[in-house]
C-alpha cells in the first residue's frame, strides 16, 4: 500500500473520531470540550472575562457552527489538502 493511501486512511479515521472530543465530556458530565468555551463560560469558570477575549469575542464566528463535527472535519481536511496541493504544484513549476 502506498504511503499516501495510508495517510488518507489515517486522516479519514481521525475525521470520523473527531466528534468524540465533544461527546466524551458530555457523557461524563465534564462540561464542554477543551477550548470550546464562550466568553460567558469563561466568566462562569474564572469569575471574569479577559479584556482581549471580551473585545474580540464578537469578531469571529464559526463558519460552520451548526454543522456536524465529521462534516466540519472533512471540509477542513479538503481545504487544507487543496491548499497544500496548489502550493506543491506552484513550487514544482518554479525553476531552481
């Protein structure tokens, strides 16, 4: 089996397992997944909202907020693979 095929199999397995990061904390009643906190949840956990987080929290909204985790993982993989492919094509054409 080619190395690239093994890599795509590994990436596919990781994409399918990506929802576990959200499911496991909920199953064990551990709150939200690591790093998935809103500004309000940070305030609840720590008692305050860091100034920079408060100022920038409205700046970025998740582009696929309502999408299932696997769909988001696949979209991210395809975008990154596409960019890497285009960079590889560009670098391969450049004279050395």
